[in-house]
C-alpha cells in the first residue's frame, strides 16, 4: 500500500494537484470508469451512465448534459507582445458538460465534463466530496479519484468581506442607484428563473502557471464555472459565461496591494475597458497567490452595477472544487448574500456563504432569504443573447461597419469562394451571404426568397440588386380568411385548429361547457391571463379566450418540461387542456391564440373577446380593385397579372414591399417543353387522327389551367401560347 500511495501522490503532484491550505487528501485511488450502454432492444437513454468503484464499492453515476452556458461565438481576449488587445473565438464543445446523481444516494450531486477525453469534475454523497480526473497518457482509461478533508486544528482561510469591509462598502455604495423591478411588474415577480451573465478575467501569474497555454486556461475556467452552475441551479439562477479575458503579457492593475485596493482597481478597469466591448452583469478576477491574505472579496448587492459588480478570487491551489466554492461565494455577495450566521442551516456541516470556507455544495436558508430579497434587479431578468461582445474585429464572422463580409480566420477564408480574409469580397463577387445571394452573386430579381407559410402570409422576392430578402410582411390584420376567422399577425387560427396542433389531427374543439367550467376557475389551469401575480377569472363574454379546451383526444403528446395536461369532465364530454407555469421560458401553447374567433365578427386578443372593428381593417374592394389584398402597411399586394401600387395596370403581382414578383412565363415554358416531349413520344404510338384529338384536348386543358393563373391577362397570354404552339407543332 505504501508503494501504491507513493505512486498516487506522485501522479497527483505531476497533475498539479495539491490540497488547499488547511486540507489533506484522505482517500486517493486509481479507478477505471465503465460506461454503461442499454441492453439490446432497449431505447437509448437521453443521458449517459458510468459505473465507478470508489473506496471498495461500486457506484452508478447517471448524467445529463448541461448545455448553453457559453455563447456560440465565445470571445477570449488576450494581448500580443506589444500590448495590443486581440480576440479569438475558439470552438467550445457544449455537449461535454454533465450534471447528475449517484444512484441510491440521497442528496448526491455530480458535476463532470468529458471535454478532455476523460471524466473531470466533482461529486459528493454521504457528506463526502470527491474529485476525479483522467490519468494523462493512460492506455486503459485510468482516472484518479481523491477525497478532501479538513486537517484537524488547521487555520481556515476566510472571505475578505469582514464587518469593517461591509461598513466601508456601505459608505461607498450609499449613493449608488439600484435598478430594481417593482413587485407588481407583470410576469416578473412570479417568474422564478434569473440570469447572471458573468465575465471572467485571469491574471498573468495564473496564465504563466498554466504554461502560458490559452487553451488550458480556458478549459480550467469552464470547469470552474460549470461546477459553480451546479450550486446555483437550486436557486433557479442560470449562470452564463459571456467571455474570458487573459492578461497574457502583464497584469493591467496592481495586484500586489491590499485586497480592497485590488477590488476597487478591478472595478475601475471593468468600467473603463471591459464594459466597452463585452456586456456583463458582473466580472470576476481570478488571481494566483502563494499565500493570499483572503480567499476572495466582492462588493455586496451590486449585480447590474456599472461600477461595483465585481469580485476578486485568489487561487491558493489548483483544486477545482475548492476554487469553484470560492467563486460561487464571492458571486453570492454580488447577488445580495451576506455571510451565514450561527442560525443558518443547509444539509451540510457548513454552507457556501460561511465566513470560513469548507467543502460544501449548498446555500443556506439565510442565503435563500437574502437572494430572494434581491433577485428582481433588472439585468437578472434578461436572458443572455447570442452576441454580447462589441469588439469590432475582422475575422470574428460578424459583418460590421467597413466590412463587406467576414469569413473568420485566414485558414477558414481559404475555402470561402466569396470572401477574403481582409473582409473584402473576392474579385468578381457581388455578395457573400444572405438569402438573395447564391454562388457569390445576387439572385436574379423576382426569385422568391421567403414563401408564405399560411393563407394570411405573403411571399417576398429578391430585388436582384441586394443580398437581403425584403422585410417579412403579411395580410393586413382583420382580413377574412376561413371558417369565420380573420387574419391576425400572419395567421388564420381557430379553436379547432389549435386543438389539432396540440393533440393531433383527430382532436376537436370542446363544447362551450368545457370553456365555461375551466376558464371561470381563475387558476393556472383555467384563466384569462395573469396580472400582478394573480390569475384572472374569465367573464362570460371572454370565456372562449382563456385556456384552450379540446375533445376527442386519443393520443397524448410529448410536452416540454413543466407543462401538464389537464383532463376534466363536463357532463358526458371530456375536456382536455394544458396548464402553464409563468416562470418557464417556453411558449404557452395552452392559451387560446390571439386572433381566434369567439363570436360573429369577434376575436380573442389578450384574453378578451373583442370586435374585429378595433383592428381598423380598411382594405375594401375598391382600394386594390378586387385584384389583391392589403398587407401589414396597408399597401396592395396584387394578384399575378396586376401591378402595384393599386392593381390597375398589368404586371406580375406583389407589392411595393415584397420585391418584384415572380413571372409565370417560366411556368409556361416548362409546360410547353413537357408538351413537346409528350408529342415526340406519342407520335410513335398514335395514329395522326388520334394524336390530333389528344392535342386538341391537351391544348384547351393547358389554356384553361394557365388562364386560371393569368386571370384577366388571358387574351395576351393565349396569343403567346398559340404562337409558341404553332411553332412547336409546325
């Protein structure tokens, strides 16, 4: 055992793993995780499972992917030798991070990544916490598993937010404006998901300690952030890493001074520099110090602040879990959490917001209380967008001012036929992107670029002089469509159609009794909307505009998380509907859609049954001369055969907003081409008289069908067809 222990300690040393100050490794062993696959014939699971032998026992780990905590184009800022800022967008695998649990272990928690070819991360059960990482260059998938424990009598490190620091911050921040959404803001107080968009900055000492390897630093930060996410999931706070900056040449602030001064200087640097190019709700600095004065320090209750939403975190070792707790702790201060008092409790011996750090993975009841008082700050309500950085840079695959195109890095541009690495079009190219660009050239005018998706939608066509498809427009709200319904925002919808979309083609709208029973309840299962956190009962006149009620439901659909099917009885009729939790960031499919008819010349809008005259539909038969419809801007979209703006003159249809419409001559040419082929074939099998009879029937059928498309322009069209026909037959 002594030999094995020495070997394992040497492996840990080579891997850079040393226990944090005041802790020791009490268990360390080499194990080979076994990935489990479904038995033959069983359905493939959405997650993955591993069997691990730890301290003499086998444990089953069940894992599911944790995705979307970094943007698709993740910016990593560094500096070159002369100190110039540069940015790269490395490919970040978002399908290799997992959260899960250990089978049969209550309160177990697993946070692992498989991005580097093995399992790396932390897991805990039975009040014990382990870390796991792959053995480098192992041919048999070996992993090190080790367990941390506090040394007896050790002096634990503490957070820098002391009572004195709190008083200093209180004076400093007393005039700071705190943007908080009031409780009665609709759909805010009751929405339980919050979003914290965080930027991370790594100092030069930490970068050098990782052999000045940007990739290794990035992966290490991702592992830390991913672990912290698992702590915040219980609070329904979604952490999002918006970007990373590495001080690759030198530190941009003085890090050798007191922790309070470092915190202040970092906040000033964030305001002057980082926020000008990277939006974030808070920024945290990761510093390396052999013997730091504290674990970290942060401003209290400052998330969303331009000046003070910052924290400083000191690395004392390379231990992933220990530092993840430090980061989660200091970010907790930004989110309003004070240090735990004696009466604060969680399911562990200590909790994340304890003054002196310990190994834990839970926030206390006091932290929950503090956070829930603070959670309505404006920035926390905004989900992360894809493009959060404002750093103009040729090569970021974003076309910005002064650029004709942007194909990315130089090696990526080598295979791009339209764009060069200097963000200029290649010689002979007129475009490089867009739905009206094909093979580096503008698509010819009158080519369709956006088809209509419903009878209340309208198609758009390329102009021939731009790569962009015209703005998406649709039939004017209030235009009659079908089944007594009216167009509304490009859709023609009815209760019956909505039931079929949710429950399948056999489903139908339920009787009015179902609507009356359910929508008069005024709860999440039946209501006419949510206002100030209270569900509104539907009045008799609005009863058809609350939650959708369906019958004839034979198959139950697969629904998104937190959606529930409701089945009730109205006499002999079964009523089916969906509930909706207002805190979920998913569409509410169970609410009656706006634009649904609720009576003669009536439609549902915002949970109320209103007269369609409120839409101010004014497209009478004279405006477009009965040869078209009005669009979103009340401009005529003409039928084929007539030209905008008023459909009086002959033309090819469309509107002043749609782009030049498609010419049907191409359809005629195709039809005649097929006709010519048919004649060539039939001449081999039919007598001249039989062929003549066939051609006569085919000719008049063709004229009838094409005349339907041409409508009023039939005279000119027939002459063209006759001339083409005589030429082909002759």
